[in-house]
C-alpha cells in the first residue's frame, strides 16, 4: 500500500484517539522532547555514515515527532500540522524575495544579510528588539552547540576577529593558562575549580577556531568520537583473536594495536 502525508496525519490521530495506543495517548509535548532530540541525533549519525536507507528511516522518525507534537497541540486547540506547514511556507517565501519576488542579491553572503534583515523585522523577533543578543540563544542546546551559537550571534554584531590566526592564538593562550593552573596542583590543593574554568575557556576558544575554519565543532567532535570508537573496536577484535582479555594486554601492547587500527581506519 502506498501511503501519503495525509495518511500519516490520520495514523497519528488514530494513535491518539480513544481507541488508540495507551502509550501514545498519555504523551505530552514535554514528555516527547527527549525523543525529538534522540531522533535528530540518530539522523545525524546516519548522515555521518552516509547510510542513505538509514537516513530515510531516521528522517521519518523526525517527521513523526513533528506530526506527534502537532497532533497534541491540535487537541489543545492551539494549532495543527496544517498551520505548521502554512507558517513554514509563508516564512520561506517571505525570506527569499530574491527567488519569489523582485529582490536582487549577488551571492550567498548577500542572501544571509537579507535573511537576517527580514528575520529581525518579523513579529516574533520584534518582541525581543532592543534586548541582548544572548536572548536569542536557546538554553536547551547542548553546551558545545550553545557555545557555537553564542559565538555566531556575537560575530554578527561585529564582536569577531577578521581572520582565523588571532582566534588560534587565543586558543593557544587558553592552553597556556590551563597549564599554569595544572602546575598549581598540590596534595593540599586540587585546584579543580580553576582548572575547570580554564578548560572551559579552551573548549570555547576551540569552538571559535572551528567556526572561523568553516565547520561545526559539534559535528567535528561527533566524527572524532565515531573514529575513536571504530579504532577501539578494532583493537578489541585483535585482542579477542589472540584469545586474551583486554585488561591483560597492558598499555604498551594496546598502543601498538591502536597504531595498527589507526592505519586501517
């Protein structure tokens, strides 16, 4: 059977109906939030692996969350999925006058400036006009993504370096300060608060390095995590092939296996 978007909306309404699914019926927008985050990250994982069938499935899960939240809101008399679609379409047409109107832009940078100008004039954004740039930063973002958004937003108002080099030098400066705090550790003073402060500064500065180099720090860390995991799984496989327990191999042996795994993955 070939299903359509309308079928999906009907399926969702049925699941939430009196004779529907007990679990679906008891959900609220608040209880659903962890699933929205989870499904989004699962799509990111699939996209990182370039696993297209899995990407399709995970996008479906993300879409289901959008439809689910919309159905809950419809039952509360707030809005329905049709209103979400209408709002989105209006926004995309309004913010692309160079496509759907007579505006002229020469490049992507021009599009970005036009987008921000239109966005700032919209009703929801006028409410926060005159407030802090920080007001726009979501409090629910994971720390690394929030750091990236903070830096992106302050850069828009001119609080930014013109080139990557001074940004990199700032990161090196933060490393130096962290090392100085490390040297202050003693038996009677763990210096943990200062170390944590300086380590946070290192991470924040590296997020800015990533932005200046044109990539997302969160995505970069995800790639590093995935790469480490693949390599360590390869090490574990080698240990098993030798009929040994990993904790009995020793650091030197594990490092040799790690080098071999690194050359392969």
